[in-house]
C-alpha cells in the first residue's frame, strides 16, 4: 500500500522531521535557561496509593498515638514563643501538635510567652534597656540579668525583640515582638495548647500572680489541653479551677534532681519516688529525657529506667522534654535524630505519651511515619548507594563498614580503589592514608606533596607495600570535630579489604550492585601502576562482567577512565562531578552522555544559597537538563550530622533525603545507609490519610518568613557552570615500565613523580550562556518551525 505524500515527502518523513524539530525546541529551552531564574523542580512519580494502615498498637498509657509538643513552637528554626514559630509548627507538624507557651509576667500584670525567666539571651533586652539589669533570688539562687517583671507591656511591645536563645541557630528571623498570652490563645484557638507556669512562687514574691493569670486564661479558653508547673502548690490550687474540664495538670521535673521544690522543700529526686502522691494533684509528669534513657559521660545510653512503666501503673501520663535535632546525641543513635524519638515511643517495652521538641516536623515524622516501619517493605525505589560502606558507623571501606551497609539495606556498596606499591588493589576512601588510617603515627616521615592529587601533604598508599598497609589500623574519619565526633568505641575497628575480597563479599551477600570508584589513573600509570587494569581483572575474575544479575557501576571524575569500560554494556558508567556547580548547558549535558550514564553530584549543587545563611534560595537546572540528556543523577554525600544539613530541612537527614528525591534525584549516596533505608520504608509514603513529610522547595522557608523585599534585594553570585574541561580528559597514557625495588619506600624515591602531568587536558572552548539578542534570535527560529508545524497540521 502506498502512503500519501505532501510536498514530495511521505508521512513518515514528516514524522521524523517533527521529532527533530521538537528535539531542537527542547535543546533551545535548556540552553537559554536563565541560571538565576527558578527552574521548575522535577517531581518524581507519585507513589501508588495504599489502603490505610491498621491502627498502631501504642504502649502509651491510653493506647493513643504519642503527642508532639512544639516547645515554644518551631523553636529549632524560629525565635521561640513567637507567632511565626507557633504558626509554622502547625503547618509542618502532624495533626494534633500541641503548642507550648512558657508563661511570664510584665510589671503591669500582662502575660507573655517567653522561653526563659532571664531575658538576656532570649531577647534584645540588654540593648533596649541597658539600665534595667537586676539581680534576683530565684529558688534560693542568685540570678542576674533582665526580667519581664521590670518592664511594662508597652515597653515590651515597643522595644523588645525575641531572639534565638541558642547561638548556633540562625538569627535571620530575629525581628518579632514577644507574644502576649491572650493573643496566643486567640490566634491558635483551633490548636491544642499548653501553658507552662514555671516560676509561680517567684512572681508571688513580687506581687504578680501566675495563678490568677492562668485562671483568667482558663476562663477565656476552657479547653486548654495541658497546664504544667514544677510547683506542687500551684497545681493543687489549679485543681478546683479545671475540675470538670478536659484540661490536664502536669507536674514538671527540672533537669537538676537535687533542686528543691518550693512548696514541700523536698528535692525533686525524692518526689520522683512518690508517684502515688503526685497522682493526687496531677494527671501526669513531664521529665527530662535522661530520666528515662540515662546517658553516661562518654555519651552512650545506659539501660532505661522503670519510670514510664511505674508512672503508667499509677495512671500518670509521661511526657519527655529536651528533644532537639541539633543536640549532640548519644553515639548509639549515629546522629540519626529519628532514632532518638523512636527510642522513646517505639522500643517494644514502653512508650512515652508525648515528646516536647524544638523540631515538631521531625518528631511528627518519627511518630507518624517511622514507628512500626522496621519490617515494612520499601515504598520509595530510589537507589541507596553507600559512601565507603556505612562510613558513618565504622571506619570507611573496612569489612565492618561493608557488612553494616549490607545489613542496613544499601542497594549498591562501593569501593574507592587504591593501589599499593606492589600492585595490590584495595578499598580505602582516599589515596592519602592520613585521614582514614593510623599512618600518621609511624610513617609521618614519609609524607610528601603530590600537587595533582591534593594541595596538602599526604602519606600515600602507592608508596607502601601491602604488608605495610596491613601493619596499620583503620581510623574513623568525620568531616566534623569536637562534639560531633563519631563513635569513639569504633574508632580503629575493622580490617582493610582488597578489591577482590570486596567483590567476593558482594557476590556472597547478593548485594544488588557494586560501585567501583577509580581516581588518579594518570598519576598511577606514570608510577607504573595500572589501576584500570587491576579493576578490569578483578571484575572479570569475579565474573561480574559476564552477568546482569548484579549491577556494576564504574565511577570516575575523568572521561578517559570511563571510556575504558564502554565496551561492556552491562556496566553503568558514573561521572563524579567533584566541584559544586550551579548550571549545565545542553551541549555539556550531551557531552556527559557520550561518556557516562549517570553523574554523582554534590547535593548542594541542586540549589543556590541565600546569603550564606544556611538556607536555600532557588533550584538549579542540573537535574532537569541531565534528565533531558538521559543521564541519571545521584546526589550526595548525605550525612546525618546536623551541621551538614541546611536549616530548610530542619537539620534532619530524613527531610533532606525526602526533598532530594522530591527534586528528582535517582539515587542517594550516603555514609549512613540505614537512615536512607528507614526513610524508604516510611509508612506515610503512598498513604493519603497519613501525615505527609513536607516537600520543601528551595527558597520556601525564606520567602514565607522574610520581607519579600529583603529576598528580592539579594543578588546571588553567578552560578558556577559545569564545563567539559571539568571532566573530559585525554586518553590514559601507557603504564610506565618502572623497575620495582624491594625496599620499604622513601620520601626521596617518591618525589621524582610529584609533578606528574595532570589528568586534565585543554578542552574545546566552552559555549557561553546566550545573550538576550541571541536568545531572541533563537526564539524567532523556534517560532518559524512552530509555524511550519501548524501548516503541516492543516494539510
């Protein structure tokens, strides 16, 4: 059968032409994208909806889901006890989040929500009222500073600004006035509210009555959910006031067990043993979380106490306070903030009835999404790729790190291949032995500087024989020091692993895939070491080049290395973009596709920052354009430590992982595979009736919280373009024929090659972002082709 034709062209020819024109239009769109503009965030496929889950069997007093109590609102991000902090905790917390207000009084008897009695570190009182500094006796101890009872309500409104009380948190939102309690009640009338009256006796001594004020608040809003105090007399006086109401009275214990309770003059440690007596005036207790799970001086958990079980036997609810994502957590949690919440609500023995936290979003995720999910199936298919095994839990690239990564559900385990002087290929995070081994002790005299590898001095594996490497111990490495040090008990545990042993381990454990990272190939070739050949041989010996059951990913920052594996179609080639970039042109994306199937991008390359304040501003175009070029994107390296996570994401690795996937990342590269795996099994994904982990678009937090003019006035620096010269390298040189000596190696024998040629070459000139005139011309051409298409459709 003959097909009709138009203008001498057959229909199939027109179809081909239309496909080419559409491809050209897509290339035009990607090329002329303004790097300063907000690029639409690619949203991954919506998970298939699942039926509502059966009700979780909670071990709380009444079998209900534990409460999330927002301590002063979302105080981990915003100044505590402010309107903004409370409103954001409602928006981002799970349903039923309780808003806690610490009550304090002005000189003229007005109540305010303020996080501390002394205003010195929580407001600008010292600057606004330099002559109002006072010293008071509070519960038997001197306290010097600034106090609300020395200020009128008008003075507080006119001059006082609430600030973040923890100086490591952002001061970007320090512009809000104190929050009066009557407005707190009015503006949050549909929320569950908590009034904490901390210093009733102190205020009584100065002719101000917290008791009368709380009575007034109860009359105003009869359904205040909780009222707490560390003073027995206050709670006993409140008993008749709340009789017949749903309000619950809670007895709060201070952190200092030896402090004296004002009414009975007994130490709180003694009162804690008298739970039946507490039951006569309160419906529950509020205690520091250490009262339930003690932590020793070395920052390890001790066995839990019987406090929750004993209180529940008396019919007392138990709330734990002191939760914050930016705490220096016990080492048992591996800096996974959700593990701490779950330790209190999902430990199979007991559950507290609520947690009081500065980060209600994280507590909501733990309770609504992660509790009970330990044995759940994965609901998020995104790849979990280890970074030197479970490097956050054990010294990187050791047998223990790899075993932990497998146990924690990594889809792909990785080996960064290093070479010894005698040609042994083994796994270690870097060629420099200093960060991840004990080499700096016995071998510091052999430190050299190799400019083509790193700017600092190093002790390099290629200057050592394998038996010398085995004389060392692995060493736990962290990007952070001080209080964020990783588990000291595991600092030097584990064994070094050869590449061959790594591959055999992966096969034996039936891991879905392996990633082999190859670096410094040119330098090693000039030293007579064939790293590419070693990898090729090891993969062949393990028969991983002859099967498709297990994925094999070959990663390198150099195109010449990836090109060596182009003839094995089952291997996925991954280009490692080491520097942080912010824009990729379509030509560059297509050039990447010539050499690689995927890229490993710095997680911060996916968005721009706002003024270096620890917040995101916009999306970059990287994922969009790389996906257009059919290149997958793996984002990393994801760490659990809060200092590595932008504050948009609540200093919470789960929020970061969720949003990297939301932006379109095809895989997460992480030093904590267990955290990523727990996220992929969360019970909220696909469950339309559950709490939803917030999707945080870059810039959402600052644009909703700051003056729009302030955001508009900030002009970010031009984005760093990803260019071909960053990854296109000349063919690898032949491996030098260097005679092998039998000595232990020395610094002098190694210095001959420290200036070996760089692996980079001079690439073709990088195309610049089109000017406005050029973009206009391209648009005219695109319009011309669109007109032709329109005419074709009419024929």
